[in-house]
C-alpha cells in the first residue's frame, strides 16, 4: 500500500466517512463497513478529499486532458480534484459535469463547464451498478471525446448484486476503460491488520470478503 493510500484511510476513518458495524445495503447484503462520501461536507474536508483524488491521478500517470464529474456526487468531487491539481501539481485542468435534467433556457442542454474534448477521466465516489459511469461514457463519446479511465474513492471488490462478476470489472468490460480507486477493500484489510485499534473489525471484513468477493460463492 502506498503512503497516500494509508493517509486516505486515516482521513476517511477520522472523518467518519468510513464506519464499521452492521449496515444494510441497497443490495440486501449486511456489510461490516459503510463508506459515505456525503460526510465530506465542509470546505476543509472537501479540499482534503480532492487532494487525495489528485494524488491518485498523478500516481498512476494516466495521460488525460480533462476531468468529468457525473451528477450529483461527482460534481463537488471533480471540482475539488481540479483545484488540487492546480494547487499541488501546477496542472490547470478543465472540467465538466452534467445535469440530470435538461435545461431548456440559457445555454441549455445537460452539460456544464468546459467542452468535452480529448482524453477524459471520470471522477466518482464508488461504483455499485455502474449506471452513472454508463451515462457519463455515453455523454463523453457523443461529444466526440474519449473516456480513458474512471477514478473512484473506494473499490469494494465485490460481486454486483445478482451477478458473478466484480462490479468495477463489469464497467471495465462494458466500456473498455480501466477503473482505478484511491483504495480498495484489500488495502482496507491490510490497514486494519496493521492498526491494533481497528483489529476487532478485521474478522467481519474478511468474512464479508469471502462471502461476496469475486470467485466466492
């Protein structure tokens, strides 16, 4: 695990965005942990979150020309990430996002921000069914631009509900673009193993991984 990934796990646990216990998911599964990007609801926390997205982008050296944030959670994420890239990496990167409703006055349409062009990275929080990525890829390609990657905060590394396939892998297979994450469930397990104060959660997280990870029944 890279240093920025360890720091990210420190950050999301301290902020309460990553919690441990028993959580009923939309899929009907009972998860021993829950990640809520909505917990980053102040200027300081959103600024810090954007810095981690920016560090991940710089770390995996994906060539790109601009960023795109799917409505609604992707809008503050892509905004914070572009600010961080400028402040910390000297990259003045254009970005865009979409509305869920078509605007029929003013500039109209569903897209806001820079014109979609060149190589585009999609910024989102997590992937469950992948529907926001599907619509984002369609918008980007319709504009004549090229989606080159998706970056999310946390990859749960589990099968999609009712499927034998990894949720992020399914997105990669559908669109032929990589999905990257700041951290993965494997990173989280390594982190819990290394921190005595969180070791009590390790067995439950490992059991969940065995139950719902790809390749497990």
